[in-house]
C-alpha cells in the first residue's frame, strides 16, 4: 500500500493476550483502501513469484515433512 490510506473509524489495536498490554494501533481502513491493497497484492504476486528463491526478497522454497498433510496423517513425526 501507499500513501492513499485514509483512516476510518476507531483505530484497531494489537493487544498482548497474556498481559492485556496494547502493543500498537493501526488505522481502520475504508473498503476502498482494502480493495486497493488487495488489487496491489494481486498485481504484484506474479513478479514476486518469478523471483529466485535465493533472492532475499523472493519466495522461499519450503517443504513440509512427508508425514505432514499426508492422507490419514496425524501431523506427528513417524516413530523411529
């Protein structure tokens, strides 16, 4: 997003659920602001995706262990 953000309504707070401490506040966005952010992300994704995984700003090659997401898998590693 860019400088075209407009505040609408009360700010949205990030709160530590353990302590209740308010960590940071963000402006509430209008529907138009959200739409622009989604459009910008959608337009940027193909270029980002085409970048090398070696590029610090590019996509990272991530691999899940074979047991995660396997049919019938529990998500727990197999017994040794």
